[in-house]
C-alpha cells in the first residue's frame, strides 16, 4: 500500500476525533516544548558563563596573598599582605611561561566629578593590566609606564563609573577627585558586563599603582598579581612556576604552607561549565519525563481507538488488507499524532524560550540540534508507543473483528 | 473447465478447552463458474462456517479447498488476504461500510490493498457505483443513504476488483421486501454477466432467486438441488408482486 494513502487514511481518522487527537497531542506538545525551552535556557546559561570566562582571559592566573597561622589560629585568605611589587616583576622577568604579570591593589572610594559622585572600586595597577585583562578602550588611552614611574594623577574609567559621573558627556580630559586628590581622565573602557559571579566589571576606576599606593592609601604592598601565561595550554606550567618562584622568594621551607594562593581561571571556567552542563542535563531530563508521559497518552488513545474500530479492521481485512497493512495504518496514525505534536511542541518551545528571554532576561539559545533531536524523539515515541496497539490491531482475527459490536 | 470452487471432505473443528465442536463434518461440494448458489439451513448448521472458509476468512481443520484451481488449505494469512482481495467480493447482512467515509471511498477500499498501484482508482470505483445504480451518490456518506442504497454500495465494493466470486451472507436480512427483491435483481444481473454468486439465507423466497440450493444440517449437506422454478426478480419488480413474492 502506498504511504501517501496510509497518511491520508491516518489524517482522516484523526480528523474524525479532533478534540481527542488534540488532547492526545497536547502531551507531546508540552513535552517537546519543555525539552526545547529547558535546553535553550541551559545552553544560554552555558554560553553566558563561557563568554564571561573569555572576558576574564582563559590563560590568566591570579595570585592572592595567603593566610597566616598564628598560635594555631588560621586566618582567612588575604589576612596578610605577603605579595610585593617585586614579586610581580620577578614573575614577569624570570618565568618563561609567563607573558605578563600585573600587580594590583584595590580600595573602595567615593569618586567625585563636578556635580556627581559615585562609590566604586579604585584599582591601582600597571599598564600591562589592560593587556592581561583584555580591556578594550572605548575612548582615550591607557596610562603609560612613565605615568606609573611619576605616580601621575591620571585615571581610566569603566563604563558604569563614566555613566554615573558624566552621563552622556565625554569623560576624556575631565577631572575627577578620589579622596580629594584630583585626577585627569585619560581613558574610557569598553563595557564587559557582569562577571561570572554577577559583579559589574565596568564599575571600576583604574589608576597607576604607584599613585594609589603613595597618594591615596599610603601603603607599599599590593594585593593581587594578575599573571597572563603565554597560552591557555601553558597555564598549568605557569601556575607551577609561579608557585615555585614565590616559595623561593618568600623563603618558605619544604613542608611549610604557601603564604599565597595561585588560582587558575581554567579551573574556574571548567567548574562553571560543568555546573551549567549538569543544569542543562537536569532540565532536559525532567522535561523528557513529560515527553514519555505524552507517549503513554498516545498509547492509551491508540488502544482505545483499536478497540473502537475493531469492526473497521475486520472490514479492511475482509477486502484484502494484510496484517501489516493494518499495522502500518495504526502505526502511521500514532506517528502522525506524535510528529504533529512534536512540530507544535517545537514552536511552543521556541516561543517560550523567546518569552523567557524577553521577560525573565535569561539568555536562551535554541540549537538546531535540540530541534532535530526533539523531532526525531517524537517520531520515535510515536513508533514505540504506537507499536503495541498497532500489533494488537494487526493480530485480530478477521471473523472476530467483523462480529465485534 | 475446472470448477470455481471444489471442496473435498472438508471439516472444521473448534476446540474450546476440552470440548471439541465439529462445525463441518466432511463436506464435499463443487460449484461451477457462473452458478448462483443459495446456502440454507438452520442456525448452527455450519453454513456460516462454510461461508467463512469459502471466503478465506478462516481455514479448514481438514480437507481440501480449491478456489479457481488454487489450493487454499495451507496458505499463510498474507496469501489469504491476497485471495480475498483479488478473487472474492463480500456482501454482509449489516452492510459493513466504513462510517464517515463517502460511498466512492468505501468502494475504493479494496483497490487500496491491491498489490499493484491503480492510477484510475476513482474511475474504477465510479464504474462499480454506476453498475449498482448509484452513480449520482458518489460523495454521500452511509448515514445519508437508505439501507438498500448502502447494500448497493457494499455490492459495488465487492465488484470493484472484478472477482470471479461474490459471497453474500444474509444480504437481505436488514432490508424490506421491495428492497430485497431489488438487491436480488442486482445479483441476478451480475450472475448473468458471469460472476459466480453464493448467498447464505434462511428465507426460502430469497433462495429461489438462485439456480441451486444447498441445505446444511448439523455440519453436513442434507440436500443439494437445482431450482426448478427460479424466480426472476426483474419480472417481480415490473409486476409489483412484492406482497405475494
């Protein structure tokens, strides 16, 4: 029998019971829609994490001062100021796997312009910092090594700070005051958005390290060193080398704990990615359960349909339908139901991911793969759950089927 | 020429648990091409079982059944389906049309299961409907047709594959007298065109439209007689003699 005819027969049989067909399809529609929307949310989250990691720089290491142990009481990370400017210089000069090392020091300060003020993190660092962190300039320039040497009163503003202090005005060349010290704005950073931890990366003012140390804070230490390895592959080597060098410089004898911590961004990235992958999997599998429930709904209705149409099956057999013609007819009916449900489900899934993006502001990514998979899956569900009722129909004895009232 | 139907020592035994029930006990029967045979007998006499086996809807327990020279006895379900499709047209008491399916689509049904793809399916089905006098009711649904018209659609469906044999199981059982005569007139007309017809009935009037009456009792053939004074349905219709017939 021609497949086109079988499709026509199936379509007519389903159209006869519009309401029932629609309700049966609803299970698959919701199932497929849920899978597509959930996977879209998961993929969106994953992509966002990846973009954030990339915005930090995947070949980056961060060196933090360590904890101290005094009389058995261990302080937290950063309780001591063990890192120095010279440590940063040594890392950059002596280690072959390291491209750049930028020391930095941070403080929170009220920043004042002519008629606005804004509390923000002020970071003192070296010009290399912009390269290490992959900052792109939206205007102006970074400060120079001579600015650093001379503890020049120049500042680079993040987008958020610039917006809050100057609004739509161009901040380049303007004067800001940080703890009453006037600074000239020389550069404006392009926005980076939120960090993986949800912090606004653009809420920063960056000034030369020497200026922050001498003119604002009156200290000589630094807090962190941002290290950029030659390549993402060399981050592990760089991490080991930095650790060895710092232990040596800090005269830590073997067996003693480090007084610093080296953190590898790749590890953080991997962890973040793994967690978003788990989330996608979890959301997807929860949604799959509803797809299976939808399939059971199809099986249920097909069984009812076979019983109801026993006489029709008998008539078809009497005029020459073979078992496999009957099998095909009911199987195609189940697949048409599930595939139509699947297609409507894809539309529902795409629409709801758009709604999630628009109203909840979660990024969503609809991959063609998930649409293909959902479509394929709904066909598979039709075949799987349609086979048993169809086989039952095909195995009916023609006489008994004809006698059925 | 070999007979269309040849049955030799055919038995059908139904096994229900420990109990064996013989519905047919060693029947032998031969029907030539172009015959019009009525099968009579009380309920439980085995005539329905006989029709099911003749129609390849069921298999005999023992014995031989040759249809159109082909041994049907050992055939597989798929081959039986092919024979039902190609060589036999069924007409039932309850018409057995598909609901919410137009007359023409009901008639097309056997063509769908033909191994060959028939391009002029609608044309052939239309032709069959013309032949039973319903050329103008192609798109009617069964519930829009009278009982007689529904039976005509069923006969058109039985004809559409141009089978050599039509089996009718109480074809007039659900019809009034006039319509019954009309249906029998149609069968006589088809018979004149060369189609072999077998009708199961328990009404002697109906049996007398046939050329031969085979009577069953207790799973055996009790009598097998030619009809001496055959009723001509056309004549009755033209004279309006329903009441007396």
